[in-house]
C-alpha cells in the first residue's frame, strides 16, 4: 500500500492545530488534568502525526524526532542541548554555571 503525499490533508492538520488553540472549550478541572498528562499528550500527538503520514513506522520516527528536538536539543536542562552554558547564563536562564546541573536534577526529580 503506497501512501501518497497529500498537501491538503497536511494543511488541514496544521489548521486544526492552529485553530484548536483559539477554541474556547469549557473543560472541567479533571478534564484539564487528563489532557495535561504526558501519556495522553503523546497519544494525541501520535494521532495528529498519523493522520497525514498513514504509516505507523514513519509516525514513530516523526515522534522520535519531535522528542529529540523538544526534550534533548532545545531543552536547557539536558546535557546534549544545542546551547552553550555561556549563552544560557547570558540570557538569564541559569544564574551561574553550576546551577545548570542542579536545575537538571531538580526537573528530573519532578518528572519521576
């Protein structure tokens, strides 16, 4: 089964993402808590990526790429981020060079 690239379908997914931010849904606190769960967010993202791609393997590769970009490359708390400690210090993200390691472990302990 060959999946052809469908720009209209891809465009509609992008419009859904942009439009969903401006919808005013009356959610209860419990519903908001469920949506903020990392697993539920991963399932929603998987569904949004799977719609235009229509291949589970490619969808998992895109999900892995998204994970690497968000949680590794552009995460100032990760040791493999793209930003130098000097830049992070200059921008006021970390207060000193030693704060970098402490912030990483504090965020890691919050996740666990």
